């Protein structure tokens, strides 16, 4: 599944990548990195609501690499969402 979503992502087939990541989420529901990757793929696919939900879950699961999240080009479509703006305003507090 890991190779399948990465291949699909590289081919810019975000629907197929999202399907593989959905399967990974079912197999590893507590994996923050899987949710992070899911947020990236869904954002690139244009499914902003689902991408925002995946990002929120990623954070709930303990993802703390805020510089990476801030610099992630795949998450640019989420820059105007409430969750992303709240994160940007609170980077320092969250990192502490």
C-alpha cells in the first residue's frame, strides 16, 4: 500500500493515492504520518474538507513537526482554512 500510494502520487493520480492511503488509515488508524500523507494527497486532489479533517487527526495523534507542516507545498490549498490559520498563529506555543 505504501508503494501504491507513492507511485500514484508521483504520477499525480491523487484519486488512486487517496484510495491507497484510506486503506493504510484503516490498517494503522493511530499513525500520524499516514494521516499527514493523507492530508497532503487530499489537499492536492482538491478535497479540502477531507484534507483538513486528516490534518486535524494527524495533529491529534501527536504530529509536532510544525516547520515541516508549514513548509509543505502539498498543503498550500489548506493555507486559508481555519485549522491551518490557527496553527500558524500558535506555532511557537505548540512547539513549546
